[in-house]
C-alpha cells in the first residue's frame, strides 16, 4: 500500500521538534527524526531545522542576505550597486517578516542596507563632482 516507503521503520519514531508528530524521515546531518513539517530539503538532502540553518551557509542567512552584503561591499567602489544591495536586503527583510526568510540573515541585511546607503552617498558625491566640472580625483 505504501509505495513511498521511507528509511524510517514503523516503530513509532517521533519528530525531534514535535513529540506528538510521527517522524517522516531522518536529518542527513545529525540523524535526528523529522516530521513532514520540519523536514527541510536542501540540495537533494533533507535536514532538521537547526541543521538547515547551519548548512544554508554564512551566518545562517539566506542567499538574498549574502548577495545583499556582497553587493553592499562592492557598492563602496561602485555606487550603483548600493541600490542593488538595499533592494536585496529589503526583499530578505520582507521574507523574514513574513516568516519565510532565515532570521540569521537579519544582521547581514542591516549591514547591507547601511553599506549600500554609504556606497550610494559616495557614488552621488562622485557624480556631483563630475557634474560640477571637477576632475574625478580623490585629492584631499
Ligand atoms: Zn539535523
Ligand atoms: Zn516536526
């Protein structure tokens, strides 16, 4: 009857996070029992919530927050990227607020927005200097 037999034997194993819910599988990292609700697939493997936060990379943040931070750092040299960083960080913050994002990315998002604003300010200053006819040099 059960065509989709899992690796978990029907021994009444329960989810590590939800003691009342029968386990549907095992975490590929720590081997903890997970239920359908907790099982988090990532790159052809499934993880429990704590492990998924670890394997999903840097600081537990989502790719949005990581790219936002990278764009923010680059924006210090190219102001236009500051806008990209702010947009990416804002999207990630919205996702976190909606409960879909990785809360670990929160700090990264805020850093990205801060650096993005600085990058945009530097970029604007350079554009203003160009517009005022001065050579785009950084002489103090
Ligand atoms: Zn795990
Ligand atoms: Zn669960």
